[in-house]
């Protein structure tokens, strides 16, 4: 897939093709953790550091992805739509949910937009 452009008419760019619903987008980047942790710090009787532990967090994992429209008429994804993607190269696709869509345009920028994503199920 190539990025839509007037001159040249297209040029390859991006990491992967991401299909959300039935629409293909070109993935430019993603910022999403595979695991989320929390640190527990214990102190001694004087309030000084004694030890710490790292445990899995109960908070949901969220992140962002920057995508490109496949063509200039490609529609944006809707919040709430779930899709699968092996975003961390673990070998197995995980389920992600679109939480929001943010479009920022500039005269020298490609036709890209950012989506917020929630990790629904991790399969890595």
C-alpha cells in the first residue's frame, strides 16, 4: 500500500496494513505496552527505602497508534470498534478497541491521524 499524494501519485511509507472493520489503514507507528505493572515500595521504621516489588497492574493498558489513510477518501474508524493486530510482534494478534480519533493536518504532513486504543485481550 502507498500513501496518497498528488505528485508522485503514491509512495510507500509505513509499517503494516491495519484493518479496522473492513477498512485498511497504513500504520505509521504505535505506542502501546504489552504489560502494565505497578511498583510497591516498603520503608523501614525510619521511613527510608527498604525494598520494592513489581506486580501486574489492574489498570487497563491504553496507548496510541498513528495511521495513514489508504486513499484521500478513506473514512476514519469509529470509537468502540474492535480489531486484531500483532502490534508487538509476539506472533499472535491481540484484540484492540478504538477509544478516540484525533486528526491533525498540516500543509507539509501526510494524511495521517492518531487513534487511542485500549488493549482488550493480549495474546502474546
